[in-house]
């Protein structure tokens, strides 16, 4: 049974196949290294939609090393309703979802995971509920919903993050972090231009941008992963916290900049710690040089993994990226030093205080130049 989180009047939504796009239901499936499950998922979705001939299944694959995209392309040869979009220059679950939704032709847009933790039998409930609600969420936390096989720590952690998301963003839905949901085509296109998909939680931003007065919910029994390895970890939690701050601030401060700043702060700790550790054995100058180099390497690797994880570098590109990072950061250090001393001379304020001016300007410089040059963000739109 559909549960409504708020009341509002809305036009009845028809899932009739006689609509201008010729497709009633689009199922978008983001994937990465899901070769063990993708075929079974597609077959299950086809079985569920066997009485609805006007559907399509769009798999958005981030160039999986295990060849997930090859399996989907092979299935697409036998059924034109299956489409595979292989992304070779972008990464990330949320951006894959938005890319898939942007390509979808259906009136009803459904998003689900590829790992069989989302039961395809819920799709008809999601689609039917779109007659009454612009967005419908398959929720683990309504009556009839549950999570199978999670330990107490993970269950409480998930509930805590859902509660925090609702409180910070003012969302009236029990499971804003669900990866299984449906929405009307026109609603997605209303908010698509406002989305900046990062990390894992596309639904969270869609709900916040859409400002829906009524969100439908259907129960979901979240199953155990049948194959592969979960992509969730502490970096996911950090991404979520930073995303909440970015959305709540109206994007005055971007998520990437927050992440860049946090990693920069960690670099300060690395530099100070290593300097104190080695100054007795190496002397002040050599210990300081080693500490600065290690902090720079640490900042670079962490930014490549987290801040710019959706366009991270590897192999030879990682080495050349560090050369660019070091060059930009060296200029930033000169700017920092010059502004700190100049501000001290002009304003007569203690160097400790004027250091904050130098650090602030140098941080903005480093972020802008490293974003554009080191991680090549200027070569294509965000």
C-alpha cells in the first residue's frame, strides 16, 4: 500500500502507452562491476513488465573492468528495449543515474540498483503510485519494509543518516537515501538543470530541488547482496555529510571545495606531525622539507581519491597529475607567504593572524587551478 508523506492535489498521471514518446516506463540501472547479477536483473525486470510492452531498460555502466557493459550490449542485440550507455570519462553513482534519466524516453522513470538488492516486483507499485504522487520512494522504513541481514551497527547508522538528512533538508519522507524510486518524466526535466550529481545519493538532491508537497512511499524489503562487493564505506558517509552542507548552504560553498579544504587541513596535521617526528634526527630544514613534501603527496592522493574521485587518475596520468599539482601548490605557497608578510607590514597585525589571509587566498587559488589543470575540469562541464 502506498503511504503518503504529505497531502497535495495533483493531476492524475496516465501510464497509457499512447503518449508522445512511445515509451511508458523507463528503468534506469547504474552499474559498476555487476557482471554476476546484471543478466539476472534484466531478465527479472522483463518478467515483471511482460504485460507492459512499451518499456525500456537503460543500463549506465562506468566502464566496468569485469565487462558488465559487454553482457548488456549482448542482450541488447536480441531486444531493442535494452540499452547500454558505457561511460569511459565519468564515474559515480549519482551522475550515472542523472545521465540515464536524461536519456530515458518513458513517462514513468524508475531507478534501481543492479545488485539484486532491489526487488523488481516493486516496480508495478512504484509506477501505479505515480498517478497520485510526482515521486514515489521504495522505503525500507515504512510498514512492510525491512532490511535483511544487516547488523545492528549498519542498521542504526543508516537510520541515523536518514534522520539527519530529513532534519537538515526538511524532507518529509522516511527513506531519503533510498536508491530505488520512481518519478514523473516532467518533474525530472523541471529539476535536471539544477542537479549537480556527486557521490551516491541522487534521490536526496532530487527531492530537495523538486520541493514536492507529496511524496509517495511503498514498502521495500532490502535484500542481501547476492554477488560482488558493496561500494559503501566511510567515504560514502563523508560524501553525504558534505552534500548536506552544500545543499543547505544553497551551494554558496561547493561540495568539492569543502572536501578540498578538509583534505588541506589534514595536510597541515601531516606536515606538523612529521616535522616534529624527524626534526631531532634530520635537523629543522631537512625535516621541514620532508614534511612539506609528504603533506603535498598526501593531499594529492586524497584529493584524487575523494574530492575528484569521479575523474581520478591512475598509472602514468597519476604521476603527471602530481607534477601539475605540485607546480600549482608551489605558486600557492608563494602567494600565501607574500600576502601574509605584506598584510603584516601594511596592517601591523601579528603574522599568526595575517597568515589566515594568505591561507584563504592560496586555498582558493590552489582549488581553482588544480580543479581546472590537474583534474581537467575545464575540459568539460561539471
